[in-house]
C-alpha cells in the first residue's frame, strides 16, 4: 500500500512540474507582450492551486488551512513574477 502512495505523489509532482514548465515556456514565447505573459502566469497559478486542491481532495486531507495555504503561496508566487515582469518594461 505504501508503494501506491509514493507512486501517486510522484505522478502529482510530475504534473506539477509540467504545469509550471509549460507556464514558463509559454510566458517566454511572448517577450514583447506583457499582457499575454501576465495572463499566462495567472492561468498557470490557477492550475497550480487547482491541482494542489484536487490532489489533497483525492487523499482525503483537504482542509481550510490547506486551501488558504495554496491560495497564499500561489498568490505570492504570481505577485513576485508579475512584479519582475512589470519592472522590466
């Protein structure tokens, strides 16, 4: 049973890596279009938060604290990236 949990978390981590990597690659595809970069970062953040919440829901350990944590970490990450994007204009 323990092996299944490790495999499940590995799949989750791979999906998370793919989401973030695609978000970065897509944002880099629009070097002169800050609005499109911002949109890509916002969408990537929503997918990050959504995937995290789905993962915890499937593991039956989704709590209000976890929802707030994902929202805050996603918001902080998005804010940092957008700050650098807007600062480089």
